[in-house]
C-alpha cells in the first residue's frame, strides 16, 4: 500500500500565497508511484479544504470558485486518530474523507511555521515533517531565536527587544538604551513575521519612533537590531535532524534596494508570484573557501542548537567591511522547501520529499520509545492523600 501524505498549506499568514506556491511545487515533486497525496488547504480565515482542484496554482485566482469545487475537512485533536473528516456529514456513508499516514506542513509564517499547527499534529500523534512545536516556535520568534543562538556562541548582531506595552510605558529609557548600546542606523522588526513585513530602517530618533509604530501594528514583541550597512546576504539549507544533518551549497539572493523585499524574494522580476526559487540568486555563492566552510558550520550549528528537523534554511549576513558573519534568521519551512539548493547539491526534489517523509516516520518511532505517561492511577492507590481528590492541599507540595 502507498504511504498517504497530507500536505497542509495556505493558512492565516501574510505569506499565505507563497505557501500555496511552495506546496504546489512540493506536491508535484512527490513520486505518485510510492505515495498518495492529499492537498489540505487552509484558507485565510482558517478553514480546511481538500480536493484535486487545489493542486493547480492557476485555480487560486478565484478562491470562492476554487472552494466550491472542494470539500471542507478537519482533523480531530484525538491521539492516534489520523482521519481527515468531512465537515458536512454525508446523508449516508462515512464522513471520513481519507486516512493519512504522514503530514508535510508547507506553511510559511504565523499560524503554521511557528509551532501552532505543529502542536496540533503532536497532539494527534501523526508523523509529520519538519520542526516540532518547540523548535518551530523558537525559530520563528526573532527574539527568542537570537537569545538561544547568542547563548550558544553563534554570532548575531546586537539587539534590544521590548513589548508594545513596554514601549508605551518606558519609551524614553528604551530609546536611550538603543542609542547607547547599538546606535543608528538600526533596523526595526516585528518579532514573529516573515517576508520583510513591518521591517524598516531608522537613521535617527524620529525615524525610530515611526518604525516602531509601524512594527507595533504586526506584533506585540519588537526587536531593534544593529543595521549592517554594507552587507552581503548568504543562505544555506540544512537537512536532517539535530543529531545528523547535512548542509546544501550556498546561495546569494540578489536584492534591488537596501534590503530584500517581498518582491525581491518571490516575484523574481517576472510577472506573477513564482515562489522563492524564482527570485534572483547566485548558486553557488561566490565566496572564499574558508568563508563558505564557516557559513556552513554556523548554519549547521543554528539547526542543531534550535533542535531543528526536516529541511530549514539559515540566512546569514556578512559585513563587507569587516567580513564578520552573523546568523540573521532560520526559516524552519523555507520558501520552495529550498529544493533548488538541494538540486544544486545533488539531491532531486523527489528525493528531498522522500527524505522528509522518512525523517518524519523515524522521529515518530523514536518518540514512541520514550515514556509519555506514567502508568499508575493515583486515584486507585489507597490511603492518605487519595481519599477524595485534595489537589495541592493534600500533598506535600
Ligand atoms: N541587521 C541587519 N542589518 C542590515 N540588513 C538587515 C538586517 N536584518 C535584516 N536585514 C535585511 O532585511 C531583510 C529582512 O530581514 P529578516 O530578518 O530576514 O526578516 P524576514 O523574516 O522578513 O525575512 C533581510 O533579508 C536583509 O536584507
Ligand atoms: Mg529573511
């Protein structure tokens, strides 16, 4: 029997459309002789749909018409229940649309790449590709990620972070701290968005106030970073799990302005969105051998200390004046799943998808060997504290 893969994509994210493109590329790369593929599209308002019409990107020009050709579905948050249910129970017959063996989340940004969906999948206990809840959440949040990397000795730019409420209450002190510890120019970012949304440069105090108000519209948590003026950006994909992983060749994305924009990343100067693989880039990046090695090492370390899984892309910044290298971010579900980097490394997209499935199943098997529940019912034990549940009152805590 073929392994049944569910590919989940779309979602409540500013990167919804990019996810549709990445998922479509991924679904077409999966070998249908070995796998059955069920597309599961999450709309911008969070409803799940399935149907073959979801396989063709052209159909997304008219979403209502597309959804009319699909069926609304859901999974139940029950451990061990891998069924996909029809939201509208049919008059007769089963309400099970299909049963899945493994899920590949291809969601970018919030409500998908950030651990929320991964949490649901862990609750259900179905094998799934990519980072678990913990590493997804840590990788998504630009503040938490930088804290962990810094603690592990991985170079990151200097930063100051705060919440919107802190900014409201202690603005003067925060501005003072930013100016004395980092100094202008700075770059202001909402902590948990991708695709350069809400990101802006500030060269003075007035601009800083403006940029923070901008970023506040997107997130309660804001990070202000030292801006590397004369920078070179390099990306490296990492594949595996945190005990055994390999790095791809490096890419240098080409930007049109001060920093990489949404358009640079996904439009590739051509009409219509084509996804990350369509953007202008140099593969492999032209760098001295020692810098190439150092970037690969830092990418692997980033993947390892964040306990990542599956395929990620680590983006680094090189200061052209000093040649200092900083890890800027990790994308735990990278655009186009970084297939173009793996192809350049000698692994086909088809094989990459197989590897993701194998890794997902391996992790599930390893997890199953760990004790998950303590098999003793304290209510069934006689004596002392158990006569009537007393909670903390009856215990010694
Ligand atoms: N510290 C920095 N100094 C200079 N440019 C930066 C810095 N951080 C980010 N950028 C620029 O902004 C772009 C988007 O920032 P990034 O942190 O990668 O956010 P996103 O998650 O939106 O991709 C980067 O690709 C880079 O061009
Ligand atoms: Mg980025």
